[in-house]
């Protein structure tokens, strides 16, 4: 990976202002958003928005034509710009024709996308193009880029702002926020009154009525569209919707998801040209209104069968607000105008595919953004697809390719290598953890111990196991790589509980890696091979259920396999049968283990929700109920469903970010005072137990199955 | 009376106006707006006079409109001893202490005002001065945003070219996420309902 990105990451992680401001915002955002949505049906609203926006994307060209006709009927001039360059040239021409010396702008991401201000200053005689959104103005004055789509200067402190404003106004200003805001009002007010042209963006463009909808809080949007006698709107084709009534659901969600407001202070809906007062004080009955409807990669996006989904974005930036990586590194690391998860996708189409190919590495795949997206965009899936295309285009490092194609698809070779590793690691093992690895592997154990590979994997410890008394059902145990070779004791615990529930349990020996590392590294053909091997291995046993302790494996076998074979009906039918039998351990025990009797454990426990168990499988109540039944005292931690920073190979690729996220998790765990951390994911266990061990903390990490097995009455 | 007004009146009556008003007041006050109510035109004149006197500002700008004319806001202000103007607003509104304009609807659920702002006067007086007073008829309170959009949607041919929605005074949280009232727009929003 480019060292530039790595440097940016390290700079961001070491910037206390940034991580402090972002972290505080991230924590305050969720409860505030919750409150703003009180009494609203978020699922129903986002379903409507997804329909509105996908319909609009489908009919983009027809809607653009309808919008143009309607807006021109209402006295506006519409220019269709194919590229950013065309948009810039058109606006520059207007400035020259009207001899404009001073321009004011209200926030427009589209103008950031094409670096409009720079262009106008270099290519026209304009003296000033002033941003008027407070955050944008701060950023403009200090020559930075916005770090967040909605809150561009979120990374700066009042002290820094005071310094910047002091320099601009030639006076010594105190770091007092109210006073700084007043300085901005006074300074920008002069600019509003002398500007001949105002440039704004838009949040929605309605084809039916030629209406542009704009949301602002400060009032700069109203001033920009009211005071100067010439108004230019720069709007991307993705903002189009078909009907005026489509505005409703979008306005219900946009401010709530963006800033946890029920509505922004000002919402302005402009359907054509309106009167203005020119600089000499004369009334102009119909002012010049120019609408630049910009494509710049949007049609290409629309024509992509997968990525057209990203056009459902309403630019609320909630995917940034809930992203554990964004909270740690902020927007500048993304290096372009659009930041965070959606920014990675937009960057690929609107700016640079290569850049986006690098950025997709930042995603942990914790799925949190997907749960909050008001446009119902499956961002994690789009990012995986971006990864796949990057690999296809640029190829995979040879070593990685070799491992995936030659080793992972050959189960016997793969497993024998793991067994060899268990011997080779011996010099580094203390107890059953690895604290330090030599040379270039050392990053892996930075701030986190690794668990040792067991010398006797689960497949050598268990086999077919029958319960005492009547058999209720036959269950196949799917271990997953970590469950088989790193944490066999979890599997033994699960066996004990399942037997006690009256289940006959078998271990299909030909089961192998579920394939997620291959999918994540952009090698779907390897993932398909592994899927077939697992399906065959599991079919042979003729079982009623397939139970696993690993939520990621379950998600893969239950859902991804169906996708792998969507164009292969024979394998799809086989995958469906397997999918129907897959069930996670806590749900299975909650459903079939109602007769289980427990001794009271009386340990104090806090529970960590793994991303995939909670958000991919929707399981979070069951383990809590089971643990309570086993007599533990459960204390909830702050951010119990915040990602631990593991993310599979992520912790190897992005160890710095992974560790920063892990540190926050550990603090939250410690604050509960619990002796035991319970969880339901071997990956999370590896990450968190490793972090606790490296810090020398005396908190045990146990899988729910282990605690239940410990409490079970013989 | 237009169909739009008919609908507003009907919904007001059905959901009992008092409840809608109370709901609006609570929502708007959460956004730091100041909400007043007058039982009739005469009471409204007294209320507006009092507010202007209390503000103690030499110059007030206003935007003529149907309700503003009925209220005769110009005479009220002059009687209170302030300069009242509705002209040359690029200059006058910029240094006035108060701007007064009419808005058409109030949205109870979220404390928002909405209305036709085609006239340049109504936009200048509501956004440039540090204080904005909005006058509105109490019968025009709608329950929520979706119904307001639907109300305009019924008469798309009459859709104002500049339709504005205002929720409280101007605000920002752009520095350290600290809420600060009064940035580019007014720092106070005073709403006067007239029954």
C-alpha cells in the first residue's frame, strides 16, 4: 500500500484534536439521532427513499430532460455539463460576461469535487470567491480540505479558528466561539452585500417542477440565493427525483441522519427565477438564474449494474458518523473530497478509481454503516466489489495469490501447514499466546498478543458424540479455522452443551475455510471453490442442523454462498439446502435448549456484540438471556456493539487503526469492572484477548458456549 | 378561499386547533424561537406594538402582504416611534434592527414555518436583520412536514417559485460542535399567531 496513505493514517491517529473531536461527536451522534427519529419509522422511510432514488437513477436521462424543460419554463437557464471541466468553463464564462468581481458561495460538495474556486480565481478576473458556510470559510482561509461532508472543520479547535480569524481580520481574537461566530457574520456580511454572483449547491432536484431544494442552518444559503442579482446553482445528476412529493421522505431523513435535527433551520425550494435587487438598488423582476446540471461520472455509475446503488445516497454522511475507522482517522486520510465509506465509492467514479482502490483497504466490514444508511445502500458489499475490481485490474501480490489459489483450496495442504505452524511457533509461545514475532511480522503483535495455534485441533479432539437418552436431532458442527486450530476448547464446550440438549453432534472432517478471506482479498473464484468443498462435506452427513460459533462463517454459509451461485441453478439449490440448516450457537440454544439447567455462575460479566453477530445475523438478545440464565451478573459497557477493530485480515493490513479502535474497546470493558468479557466470535476474541494480554489486564475473555458449559448442571 | 386554505382549515378543525398550537409552541421553543398568540387583530396590534417598543430599535423593515396590510404594520411601527420602511431594502434591511414578514403555514410536529417568499422584500427583511418577526394565521397550523408537502403538492401549478421553510433562528455547530445561535441569518425569531 502506498506509504502516503500510511503516513496520513499515522498523522491522524497522533492528532489528539482530531481523534478527540471525532470521538466525542461519534458518541453524541447516536443518542441524538435516536431522539430525532422518535415516533418515526426509519425502516419505512428509508424503503421509500431507496425506491425514489433507485427509480430516479434508472431514469436519470429522462428526468434530466424533464427538469431542464420545467426550469427553463420558469425562467432559469439550464446548462448540461458532461464533465467538471465543462461546468467550470461555463461558470467562468458567466463571470467574465457579467464582469463579476466578487462571488459568494454557500456549501456545495459538487463544487469541491471539481475544485471550482481554484479554477475561477486562475481563469477569470474575479477578485474573490468566498465560502460562507462557517466551516467551509474556516477551511478556505487556512487552505485545507473539508474533513467531513456535513461538518467540514470538525477537526479544528476554537484556538486554531481564533488564530485563523485573527490573521484574516488583522486583530487579536480570543478563542471564544460566540465571538468568533460574530466576527464571521460581520466579515461575510460585507461580502454578501457587494457580491454580484452567488453560487450554491442543492440537495434535491425535482424533475416534475424544476425545483431545487436546499438545506442550510446558518442562513448563508438564503443569503446566497437572495442578495446577489445573479444566482448559479451547481447540481449533480444524482440529486434528481421524479416528483415533488418525493421531497417529503428525503427531508424526513436527511437532517435527522446528518445532524440529528428534525429539519435544518432553513429549507429553500426554488422553482425558477425570482426578483432581486441589483447592486445599485434597482428591482430586477426576474434575476439571472443559471443551473449547471453536472454529469462528471454519474452516468457511468448509473450504467454499472452494482455501483448504481450508490446513487441512492442523499449525502447525509451518517456512514461517516457511525464508522469506527472514520472516528479514529477523520476525513483527510481519505485524501479526496468525498470521505468515509460512501466517499470511497464516489471517489472511484467522480475522481479516481486508483485512489479509491487504495482507500477501500480502510473498511473494516463491520456493517454498521449499512444499518444506518437512509438510502439503504449496501456499502460493505460495494466496497468488497471495489476491492475485487482493484485486484482484477492491478493483480494480487504473488505470495498472497499463491496462498489463496494453491494452499487455501487444498484442504489437506492448508491444514498440514497450520499443523506445521504450531510446531514452528514454539520458540515464541508463552503460555498459550504469542507476545512477539521476529522481523517483519512484528507489526502483528504490536499492542496485541496473538493466540498460539493449538497442537491438537478440534478435529482431533471431537468426532461423533451422542447424548444420554433420546436423540432430538442430528447436528453438524462447523468449526471455522479459528475454532478448529486456535480455540478448540470453545468447540468442546459447544459439544457439551449440545449433547446436554439431546443433540447428536458430528464433525464433518472435510469441512474447510468458509472462504471469507478470499472474498475479502478480492479472489471470488477461490471463495467459490471453497464453498463447493464445504457444501459437499456438509451434505454427506445428512444432518438436521449445522451449528457454528463463528458469526462470520455463518453469514458466509447462510448468505454469501447463495450469492456465489446465483447464476448456477444446480449449485444454488444445494447451497439453499445448506443455508436453511445453518444456525448460530446462541439462537440454537435459546430455541432448543429451554430445558437446560444451570448452576449459578455468579461472575460479573460484560458482553461484547460482534459486528457480524449483531448486524449481519441480528442476534444480540439471545446470548444475554442465556448468560443471565446461567446466573452471571451482566453489566453493559459503553458502546457494546462498537467494532473491536479486528476485521479479519484488516488487523494485519491496517494494524495502527485496528489498535486504536481496540484501545477504546478495552477502556470501555475495563470501565464496567467486570471480571469476564463474554462474546460470540472467535475473531473478536483473538483481537480483544490479545489486547488485554498485551496490556497485562486480568480480564478473562470467554465465548458464551464456554460459560454455559461451565454452568451446566450434570 | 383557495383549496389549499380549505384543507388547512379543515385539518386544523379536525385535530382541534388548540392541541396543534400547543404542539407547535413546544416544538418551536425547543429551537429557541419565541412564540406569541393574539386572539384577534386588535390584540395583535397591541402585541406587535409592545414587541417593537421592547426591542428599542430605531429602524424596522417590513414586507407588504395581505396579512401585513390588514395588520397595518406600518402605522403600528410609526405610532411606536420607529422608522418603518419597505423600500430600498438592500441598504435598509442591512442595518435595520428588526424585519417583519408574513408566513403561510406552521408545522406543529417540528416547530417550522413555511411560506411563499417570491417577493424579494419578504426575503430581505427575514434574513438580513438580527431579529425576524413572522406573523401567521393560527388556523394555518398543519400537523407535520409530510402533510405540508402534500398540501403544496395538491396545487403544483401554484407552487411558489421561492418556497421557504424556517425552523428557529439561524444556527451553527461548525466550531467544535458547540451550538451557537445567530450566524448569517437572524439570531432571534419571534412568531406572532393571529387567530
